[in-house]
DNA sequence: TTCAAAAATGAACAACCTGTTCATTTTGTT
DNA sequence: AACAAAATGAACAGGTTGTTCATTTTTGAA
């Protein structure tokens, strides 16, 4: 093995594409391995040559999404690491974030909706929170502000951000990433004017 | 029918209790009707006398949760309707909210986690958002602040709040509702100090 | 081009789950 | 006690699962 990596990758991609296509019209639970194979026009046994389960399939796709988005975010963080978390470049950073998320919307639309797998939003949020945590910890201004437990703060912030993304996806991406970033800033300042 | 309502209710409760008990140790997808019946020590056919599906069962339980929590919130809103949304009584209102949620934590713990059904957090958030919307609309201070689309604002706020709840549940309810309310206020003010 | 290894196929398999039916028994109400 | 609703047990066909095995197709390298 290893020499036939291309072939295997292609087959896996075919399975994944077919699977995603089906997930648009029916929920994960009601999709059978047989149907996936039929859609991908391959033998059912071939599926089991690459995945142990339909759960395994979805898990690998989730993992892949997290890795892809994670490396995007890492890249952003190194580029914006100079700025303070709540400083000048916040809107710019947010826009960049919305931009990289926009790229993965087809998958997110499915995984976050009710055709995906239970608990995805938590796994996604946790992955996001980990990135935000390391970003926050580099901000020397952060520590002084104390008083708020990190886990709750992260859960609050990332959930709120994810909520915005969900609404964005639900509205059919009718706004540009830059508009979303501006919207984000407006909401923050709205909450300030209590 | 109707005369035997008690008997039916009891059987349904037995099914629901058994179901919830199983959901603590295994995910919804892997639970079979046969297992539910076995746990509840009844014939499999009896299950089908009360629910068409295991999906039907979960749906009814979700619905029930929304109704219960919804009426609690309605009650709160009428009690706190005098105050402005972001006014003095906000912390008190938040505490009351956390208190009524605390009551439903056993169910929420399951439904929000990865043993539940996909998309629950969205359905829950939507139900919550509807309550918050009507509350916001009564606040005459709200309209003037404009500039932020209602749907995004609601999604942001309710997701953030739900994120706090999720973290609370995850941490095993180690804080009182009042502490959570204080925490909530602290986070809000933390975000202000940018 | 040839050839061996890897991948895909088709078919079969037992085991399980589903939803429904039906005759029978148990339970609750009057 | 008598009637009606609820629960039972058993059976049913239809479908899904994951695995096996012999066979064919595809692939990359000699």
C-alpha cells in the first residue's frame, strides 16, 4: 500500500461526494451504506474497503473539516498576532475568519443542520475555542482582566460567533464576509449600549 | 379512549424514563425499539401502541421540553416586563432563567450532547429566540438602536447564552444559577472593556 | 508488454431491526 | 360480572448490516 494511494484517494473522494450529495436531501440516520454505494455507482463491499461504518465516514469528514479550517485559522493568527485581541484589527481579523469559513460552507450547512450528526456544533465549537484560547493567551492585556473563568468565556464567545455563522448560512450567505465582520462589530457595540 | 388516559400516560412515562436512561450511556442512533421495550420490561408491540417511531418518541419529548421551558419563560417575562432589556433587573432575570433551566438539565444534558438528535441546539435556540424577540420588542429603547438585523442579533445573543448553559452543564452544574447570572454579567462587561 | 499486487466486484451468509398483524390474555372501569 | 381498552407473544416479510470468498478489473513497475 502507498503506491495505490491515488486510486484510494479518488475512491474515497467519490464516496464522500456522493455522501454529501445525499445529505442535502435526507438525514444521516436514514442513509444506508447500500444507498451510498448505489449513488457512487460502486459495489457495497467497496465502501467497506475504505470505511468501517457510515459513522466512520462522517467522522473522517468532520476531522478533515476541522483540520482544514484549523490550519486556515492558524495562518490568520500568525498574521494578526501583533494586534491585541480587542484592538484595532479585530474587524479585519473577523472578516478574514468569515472568509475562510465561507469556503467550507457547503459542508457546514449540512453538519450544523439536522441532517448531520448530533453534537457536531459542540465538537466544532471546541475546535474553534482551542484556537481562540491560544490567541487570547498571547494577549498580555487579557490576564489583567481576570474575574471570568476561561472555559465559560470561551464557550460564550465561540458560541456567539458560531450563532452568527449559522444565521449567515441559514440566510443563504446573502452578506459578504466583510459585511458579516461589520455586523459582528455592530452587535458588540450594541450590547455595550445597555 | 380518554377513560384510560391515566394508564396510557403511565406507560408513556415508563417508556420515556427508560429511553432517557439509555440515552445516558448510548447514542440515539444505536438505540433500538426492542431495547427500549426490554428496558421498560414491556412487549415491543406495546411501544408501537404509543409511538410510531423512536423518532416520534424523541420528537414528543423535545416538544414537551420546549413547552415546559417556554411557559416558565413566559411567566418570567410577564414578571420582569417592567424593566428594560439591558436595564437594572437584567441580572435578576438571568438568574431566574438559569434557575428554570436548571430544572430541565437532565434532559438538556442528553439532548444537547452527542447522544441526542442532530440539530437539537438549533431547534432549542429558535424556541428561545422567539421568546427573546417578543421580550425585546416590548423594550421601546430597542428600536432606536437599530443598525443590527434582528435575526442576527437574536442568533448571537441566544447562541451565546446557550453556550454558557452548555458549559455549565458540562461542568456538572458546579455553580448556582445566581453565580451563573453574575458570570454572565461579568462576561458582558468584559467584552465592553476592549 | 507483461505481470504481480492492489482494488473492485458480485454473490452469498447469518444476524439483526423494523413495522405490522392477529389471536389471546391482562387490566381497568362501570 | 361484563365490557372495553391495553398489553402480550408470536409470527411475518422486507430491509440493513458487516463479513467472506472466488473472480475480475485496474494499476504501477520491471
